[in-house]
């Protein structure tokens, strides 16, 4: 099955406004306000990240369901946790200002024209995404294509900007998604799913969710996740009721950077507001590293120093972290050194699991305080074991560590990871060259560090 998505690609740029440097006020309803006078005054932000949205979200969901799909006029690849966009003439940018879990938008005054390129291959389904500007010209091109490609089925997302020509397309569609009341005079032979910010409905079937549960996700992304999930579910043989259920799970379980895969939908947990904020900061740090923008990197405080502060001030760790957050700390490294005597030595070390458990508690407390933890294990090998044996020991350790983190309900997308391996071994000094050690360490990081982690830093 081949699906062609027609829509615009957006890039949402998130700026985390710094409450220490901006004078925020709250109204009676808890809404944050900031006076932005155009008088040359400086306003500060401490983190920046950007994510692709619009048609890219729909494409990601379709691929997650194992469907072959593409976007008209663009080449989009998903490599690991990154989206690579090529061969597209225009990407629409939106700027999103964030204060805690509240956002406001800066968007272009005019919407971009949607690209239509006649597909070179046969198309089973044509999906007109919510991000598309369904102009008179685009609607005519689609109608012309459908008149030639008679086996192609049509699905259309209709919002309040749809033109009269676009409404005529709805009469040809087998699936329709709408987030506004459609005119009564339309003849709609296809299945109609009505969407809102708080739920989705098909005939007498309905699913609801709370807008606050989706964190900092934009409205456009929300609607794309719901319509894309329902569409993909129906195409893979799910019932309308099951499609609505999966849409709810996906909207509540996704975050800013990825939707859930088909296998994950059954066991997904909703992303809490605090968790989404942590993930935003962690991903922003990694993106600034990739952009080599060191001026945007916030300072990483030492978790050990925070712990020392606990002893000095006789506060509990949670209270001390809360104070650190109020003083501007957003990243804290938690470094532990582990001495390993080869593969057997790791398994035999007394109290290792207990020590890891205590470490996990600190990391979880860090996240609960709104601070992104940098997990920093230092592995030191001594004794007479080869690098191969030490690599196996490291693999066992990393596997145990991340199982403990997940069991402790630590949000991995809200963590950064820094890893150091030291060799203290005279016996294999000549054999174990730095290149060999680096290759084995990279293999462990690739195989044993979960892809959910926000990133690995040096």
C-alpha cells in the first residue's frame, strides 16, 4: 500500500523564557503574562529547541504503523531520533514562547501554498493533511489526478479555512476529518470523524482527553496526531472504536519529539506536564550541541555539590533540589565511579544493585524538582582482564543501570547521559590500543543505551 500525504511542513521553534530575567505576572486564572514593550528592553530565554510538524507528523505515524508513505514535493527521512527534510521549497516556521507548561505563538501572517507534484508511482491513498492550504488551484489538481488515477482513495482533513473548491473534494473522500461544523448542504458519502481539542467522535463512538495532558504540544500537532493515528489504524484493519482508542493513547503518550510506534500504543503512559518540560530542555541542549552553539548551553551543576549542600544545611535532598531550581539550576550531573574487576568481578560485587538503587533515587528526585539529570557513570577497570572481558562487564552494568532507571520511573527522554571508561591494566596495555577501546565502548553505547535517552554528551 502506497500513501501520498499532501500538506505543508512546519518547524516549531521553542524558546524557554527565563523567569529570573523576565518580570512575569499571573492573573486570577493562573495565566502568565509578560509585558513586551518595543523599547529596546532585553528579554531572556535559557533554552531553545525546534521540531518538525505538520505533514511530517502524519508521515511519521504512517511509517510507525509500517505503511509506505511520502509527502508530495518533499523528501523526508527518519534516522534514529532525527528528521531529515530535503527537496522542499518552503518550510513554515512558527515561534513558540514557553513559560513552564504555558505557551504563546508567533506565526506567519499568511499560510504557505501547498506543493503538489504528480506522483511517479501508483498511489493507493491520498491524504490531504490539516497543514495543507486547500486552495482552489490545489483542489483542482487533486481532482484532475483522481480522475486519472481511478483506484486512488481520498482522505481529507477539513478546517475552517477550507475553500468552496476544497469542500467539493469532501464529496469524493472516503474518510473525512473535521475540527469545525461542516455545512449541512454537503453530501458526504465518506466516514466523518469530528475532532476537537478535547476529543474525537465517530457516530456514537467518542473518546476524550484533557488538553493539559499533552504538555507543550501545539494545536496543529495535536490534530495531526489524532487524524494520522485514526487513518493509519483504519488502514491496518482496526475498527473505528479501536482507532479512536489508539488516537487517545497516542495524543496522551506522545511528546514534542516523537509519536508512539504501533507496538508502544498498547502500553504507553501519558506524558505529564513536568515530564514534557524536562524533555524539552534536554532535547534543546542536544540540539544546541549539534548546532555548535555553545552560547546557548546552560551550566551543568554538580549533583555532588548539591548533595554536600544537603549535609551542610540539614535539608532533605528534595528540598535542596527545589531551592536549586528556584536559584536557576536546570541541569545537574550525577557522577558515580564503579570499580570493576573483569566480568566475574562485576557480578560478584557486593551491594552493587543497592548502590545503583540509591543513585536512581537521586536522579528521580532531580527530575521531580524540574531539573534535567545528567547520568554520569565512570567505569574503572583494574585487575588482569582483557578489554573484551571489560566490555562485557560494561554491557552488563549498563543494562542493569537502565533497567533500574526505568523501574524507578525515571523519564529517559528527560535525561542526558555522559559515559567514561578507564582502563587500569598493565597486562593488556600493548594489545588494547585506544582505537580498539573506543570501538568497543561505542558498541556498548549503541547497543545498551536506550534510544529514548535525550542524548549522549562528552
